[in-house]
């Protein structure tokens, strides 16, 4: 166990001192808070958290250890985690190791003994912002200068750091013959598992410099655009491909980052939310029925409500009830729909799982 003093600091100068329980050195990233009370194994390995330092609002983490049954990718993607207290005892018959050992296995920084309430209030008031954790630089003025020089994750296409360089093929249900091409920007493993329940075959294709070559000989009935990290407004070339799919009447569906890319390519505006939505308790309303469901969410960007309201082509399908932001869209004339939340629920409630994935399948099946 570490006893090293550690300094955490936000770009606005707010700082606290805590104690390392894993990793060390100096780590930069965008600070976001997560309200989920469990599911840290899934959260840490979610590729969408690349570039971010996670502040857990629930005060105790690590009490059920790490099972390695719920990993959402092969590696930890969060840059670091900050918690109030790390549980040094874990109790779970499936657990393979402690949270601290899991973090230490990949040299990921973990800090405890932080007033996470005060830190979360800073983010809620000032917005998600860049910051740093350091066990090397303990003078606040010096660390603040380093943060200013480090730049922003909004300047980097983070998805390139989390995608594979090869096509992967997944066999799904035998009950139909629909084939789906999933464009990988950092897809979670549970999304693949859910798609396999509805589609016969899934081609997972990384969005890289070889994308044209990758898709040249693939036969698919629909296109799925995955979740992923970073700022969707700086992703290049994807607009062209989405518009080509649409022109060829190929159904396009997506989750989270995928929704933002679809919306941007087809004329909607993307905004950055003050502190985003990160948690497993977000109420969303399915506009078609008026019913409210609880969803899992992880995003800092969203489609602008105003651009939906001004559009003659788009309609709001899901509405976030905390702040009224866009949680799902559908094109009025084309086979396109997408959601902002995470219906695969890893972690989180499964309230919206069947409804969303069955809608996706229906969109592809009807177009086929």
C-alpha cells in the first residue's frame, strides 16, 4: 500500500492533497465525476473514458474486488481515479484481485482521502475541466503551470488510442441473416454481446487510415457507429462515409459518440455540456409512449436541442429528464436512429436494453 502524498489540481487552481493507493508520477486529463455506486470494473475499462480522470461520488470503492468477468475492453482506459476511500478488504466469490492490484497491474494512478464532495461541486459549478494528479510536483503553483502547458483532450482524436487495427468478425443469432458493420471508435464489449442477440453477423471495423480497404469487400445490411472517447467535432472523414451510406439507402444506427457523429454528418449541431452525464441513474423519456426509463450514461457532448427543433428531417425520440437534453433521435424519412445513453448497461440498469436494440434491428430489417 502506498503512503505517498499526492496533489490533485483543476485548471482553475482548486486543489486538494490525498494519498496514493496505486500508480504514481504525474497524470493529466479531464476531470469528470461519476455517480454510479458500483460498476467500477466496467467504468475503468470503458474506452469512452480515455483521457479522463474519474472522480467517484460514492465514498467507498473496491469492496467487491475485480472479477475480470465484466471488462469492457482489454485494458484500463481511464487515466486515473479519485475516491474518498479505497476498501482494502474485498468480498466476492468471483473476485480475482483487489481494485488497487488491478490498477497497479497497469500502473494507473489511484488517489484516496480526497473530499470528493467538494471536488464534485467544483466540477458541477465550473464545468468539466483539465487538471492533474501528481506525486512528484507538490507545489500548487508549479503543477498549475504544468496543466496550462499540457493542452486539452479536445485537441486529440482519442479514439485512435483505443481501437484495434484489424477487422474482427462476431457470429450472432441464427434466427435471421442480417449482417451489420460496426464502425469502431472504442466499442464496449457488452455492446457487441447485445448486437449478437439481434444480428446474424457483426463486422467490427476500426475507423483508421485503412478504412476504405477494410470495408471494400464487406457485405452488410446496416451500419452501426459505436461509442468512443473525445470530442466528436474534430473527427475527420466520417461525415463523407455516413453520407455515402445514406445515399445508398443503408440504415445507420449508433450509440453515444455514434449519435453525435451521425447528427453532425447530417446537419445537426454538437454542443459540449457543462459537466456531462456520467452515471447509472439518469431518467430518460421515450417520447413515443411517454414512459420514463432509467439509463446509464457517459458523455460530455450532445446534439443541440435547437438544431433538432429547427430541423424538418429529425425528431426527438428520447429526452433526458435531468436537463432536457437530447437522448435519442430518429430521421423522419431515412432509416436512421441513434441514442445518447448506453442501453447495454455496463454498468447500470437494463430498463432500455431490449427496446433500443429491437428498434435498431427493426430499422435494419425493414430497410433490407
